[in-house]
């Protein structure tokens, strides 16, 4: 299931209803499931923004250290930041994203967390 | 000036008094002091302004942690810089020995200094890329030279760390 579809369903339906097509045979069984706040939470992006002062080699090293990315992937993101002004480094639950942003700020990179919407 | 790897340390030899003075200024330059632009850059917002709660909590819980982290890096390099208190001839060249265990602190402190200076003087992209600009002239030019010199040292440290890993 894609994130967008999951998100839309989570937004509007906190109960899950299962009904059977041939209801004439027996009464439909209705099951209700409470969705936890974690389940309905939409994913967040960790974004790194361009900064003319930070060295390209330094930014690549930070991506490798913080996200554990191999050098090629880290360089790809670094170049994306350099050329496009920003790059999405990671997507997922907010708490972990905040931790990544804190680590990136520890290395003095311009990083933010933002909703995927 | 000559930089080389020597056992478990990086050695900057033949540091002339001018460059030695610039290095001595790293901890001081890393402090935002009276520059709101530098403070804003070193402690940038973690999200868009609309995320008011997140930004407010960040200031309360995360910024003090970052401040401690940055302070710890500058304290480490301050100890290394004590080597530059030349006791011999007043204008003699010096040697600075950076233990490999301190390289992360150096990268961080040099970065703090570069970002704080660049934010304070609001250097443009063009200025930051113009490596042929004369360092002589105004305080602004000297600060730009400082940013580039610290960047050169960062590059060297990174290269050595990469070779070491």
C-alpha cells in the first residue's frame, strides 16, 4: 500500500469495517479496530538545504555518518542539495526524523523536518 | 606551511605567525557573540515556522544540547592551540600537532567559525567561491580569507580521515 493511500485512509477511517457481499445468508460480521496514533501518523521528511559555506566533502561525510549511506548515495544527495537547493534524505516517523535533524544540526548542516503532504 | 600525517596526529609545520594567529582565533570566531545572524545560523530552526510547537520545544530541549556540543569541540581545540604559545623568538614559525582523536572536534569548530563569520559578514556565494580575492584590504576581506583558510584545513583533515578509515 502506498504512503498516500495509507495516509488518506488513516485520516478518514479510524475504524475498519468488514462486510460480506452475500449478507442475505447470515448477518454481517462487523469488526472494529482502534487505530493507534502511530498508525495514523503521516510520515515526515528529513530535508537538507543548500549552504554555500559547508564543504561538499564534509556534507558527504555527514550523510554517510548520520544515515549510514554508502559513499555513492551520500554523494548523490549532496549533489542534489548543491544543484536543487534541497534533498530529502529520509522519510518516516516523526520522532526518528527529529533525531536525524538533531544529529545533522550537530554537524551544522541546514536541516529541517517537514510533513510529506 | 606544510601539513602531514605523523603517527597518530596531523602536523601543521612551519606555521607563520599570521596563520598561527588565525588558528588561535578559531574558538573566538566560533562564538556568535553579538551577531544575531551567526546565532541564527549555528542554531537554525528544525522546521518551518508553522510548526510552532516543534520549534519552541527545540529551543528548550535541543539548542542547549547543541550549545554544549559546540562548546566541547571548541574547548578541545583550545587545548591543542596552547602549543602555539611560542616561547622562543616572537616571530618564529610554529608547529601545531592535532591528535587524530581530536579531528572531529577540529572539523566541528572550524565549521562553527566559518559559518559564524560568513553569517556575520553575509558573504555572497560569489565571494565564497572567489579564491583569488586578495586578503589584504578590509576586515571583511580578512574574514573571507579566514573562512577559506579554515575550509582548506577542513579539506585536509577530511582527506586524512578518509585515508584512515
